[in-house]
C-alpha cells in the first residue's frame, strides 16, 4: 500500500507508527475540509442574522454541546475529548461570525 495517498488502514490493522501517522494525517485533512464547510455556515449565519447580538446564542451553544456529546457516545468518542474540542470550535466560530457580520455591514 502506498502511504503517500489519503488511503489509510483501519487503526486496528496498523502495524507501524508510519501507518498510524498516515491515518491520522488523512483524518486531519478530512476534518479540515469538514470544518471549512462548517465555517461556510457561519458566513451564512452572519449574512442572515439581523442583529449582531444574535451571533452569540448561549442556549444554542448548549444545544450543540448536548448533541455532540450524544453523538460522541454513539460513535465511541470520549466526551472528555469531544466537549472541549467543540467548545473551542464554537468560540472560534462565534468570533469568525462576528467578524463576518461586521464586514458585511461596514460602511463603504
């Protein structure tokens, strides 16, 4: 198998650290692509929300976290990993959306 591609072995089949690293690197590339798509929804939210104060929605944050924790349990991902990762992601997304909201409404 050529480990210079995005192909990866299932973790249980890895026999070397090179194979493990190839798998991790491939997953990281997938995560970046998915996070870029998620960011595009923050851009849409910035465009749609009429008030800047609506960018931060504490109830929505907790709803997202609850859903992520449930999905993590179902997928076998430790909640101790999932929750802080998503809280950091959400804060970064709120900051991005705030900047996008401001940029869309900046005086010309």
